[in-house]
């Protein structure tokens, strides 16, 4: 378990939906909304890992001055459009932009935030076939899919969080195609029938994915964490639900919400 808590220079914390590599759009939104002195947590599908490591170094150099001027820091949670290695091994660890491992805990002022990334790609067959096509054509093959993309349940990490006396009040997951607690919107598979017809394992894997989130939710309640908010993205839509006192917020692309 990784704990991040050096955020004294920031006044607010915001959660952002998928950006799909559009960091300039994200910073432009911060400027338009006049968001400053802020910790920004991107809830997956950051677009990290499709390019060589030097690309991300150059990207940060381009963003750094604006982040310094706004006094903002980006913490990136992995989605299914991200290379898990960048997050597990914290490959991006710049002063104002970091990839955080699954089951990281962020301590911001009075808040304790648990981050768990990952999701199933409904288009995984297409992305794999594209990679095979490029290989056959002897093109420069870019990694488009990662087999370890799914979220996973880690009982040991949750046990350690409890042993450390950490009291989680906020959860941030990525979620793709029904990866959220099973009672949260959306609760059906409408709109992905074509993908399921082309991928015979997709429905089963999506159900397992939701089971992981259900287990996480139930474990946090069983451990008596004061769970109050849960943010998730990748449905490319917005929705707010209050279920048994927990505020579940679905974030659309680049949608920003400040922690209450």
C-alpha cells in the first residue's frame, strides 16, 4: 500500500473523468474554470503507455509551467487505456504529475481517499486484431491493449489499510463498461450488444469485474470505514446517485468535481 500525503500547498481536491491523453484539454479546462491551488485526480483512461517513455517526459515538460502557474498537481489512476506497469511501478513521478498504484491511499486535509484502477475493454478484440495486423504488415507496432487491464480485489492491501488505522471516506475507481458496484448506474449492458457478439467472454468478464467492485464496497463497509463518496468514470456520461448514504458520482469525459 502506498500512502500519498504531501499536499499541504493545495486548497482543494478535484476528481476528473477520462482525458484519453488530452492533457492540454485538461489544463485548458482548469484555466477556464479558474481552478488553482488544486490536487487533481484523474479517474483513469489517462492515455499513458501508448508511446515511448521519452514522450511522457516531453509531455510533462510542456505542462510543467502551466501546472506551476496554477499551482496544481495531477495524480493519475489507471484505466483500461493505460499501461498498468506505469502505475504499478510509478514510472511517472514528476513533482506535479504522478501515476499512482492500485490501492494507493491519498490523505488530503481531512479526507482519506482510496484509488483502485483498471477495467475491461469492450473493444479488446478489435485492439488486439489491430496489433496483429500491424505486425503482419511489419509496421511499427504500438501497444494498444494490456492483458492485466482488469481491476482486482486485494484483501491484503485492505487489511493493511485497516491495520494502519486509515479510515477511507472516498473511493476513486476507473470503471469501464459496468465496472462499479453492481447497484450503481448503469445496471445493464445496453449499448454493448455488438461488442459482446464479437467477444464470447466479454459478458462474463464484465460480470466478474462488477463482482470485484462489489467485494471492495462490502469490505469497506464491513471494516466500518466512513465511506461517503465514490467517483468513477469511463461511461462517458454523468450521473449522481445516493445509495445507503454513499454519494456515487459518474464522471463524463474531462468532467471535474470538487470533493465536498
